[in-house]
């Protein structure tokens, strides 16, 4: 496995915030990797409020990703409501109002596919709890480009549909409960930049 991971890209829907909170609770803040969460949200969701909740819970600096903003290591970013989030090859974020994918904007697939193209084997993709199939195709793209892929154990998810879809697509290297995911990721991010 490549120790030079630059991003942990996570996606979730129903139950995703809770699973993500458990994952963050076991993950030390690392100066070498950024974490980006694409959480399904309603058009007028309070993304800033969610950022504040995650910052208080994790100790990570959390911010809503902005258009043309450079992705910085050691930060946690959230995709804003009602925009697709993409990562460009120069590691800047881009926002799009293209049509919804899987009835969602932001879409996990859209972000994961951009991460696969931008970072290849320096990316880790994570699919968490959710009630549709968003994320399965994008996670497969990360895997095809040499990145590491993790999927939440469906039995541990509030809604197992999204993890099950990713598993059926053959996307994950590991299928783990959030606490076990955190333990694995903690070992990996320790190696970043060493």
C-alpha cells in the first residue's frame, strides 16, 4: 500500500454523520492528509452548522469547501449543500450545479470520480451508511486507479443500502465497522509524510 495518501474521501447519507463521527473519534489529526466528507443534504441544509458539530466532536479544523480553494493537508472539508464538489488535478476544489446524480447534489460518485483522476493511488475512499447506491461507482474508480477503498459493514450502518451497493460493485478492499475503519486509517495517516 502507498503510504503517501493525500486525502481520505468519505461519503454518507442516512446515518452517515453518526458513522463519520465514530470514525473521526479514532483518527488523530494528521498534517499529511486532508479529509473530505460528501454528506447527502437537502438543498437548504445548514452545512456550516454540521461543520461546527464535527469540529466540536473531532478536534479537527472543519470548513465548508469553497470554489477554487486549495485543499490543505490536516483539514476536514465538507461539501456544501446543493453543489457537486470536485477535486481538480491541481488539488483545488470546484463547485458545480450540474444535474443531480442519484437524486443527490452533492453526489458522492461525482466527487470520488474526480478524486480518482486527481490523486490515483494517493487517495483513500470510504463509503458509509446511506439509503441509495451513490458512491459505489466512484469508489470503484478510486480502486481502479490504485487507491485504497473502505466500506462500512452493512450490519453496523443505520442504512445498509449504500454499503451493500459498493460491496456488490466489487469496490472495497476492506469492509469494516466505523471504529475498525478508524483504527486502520489511524495507522495509515501516521505514515503520511514520513
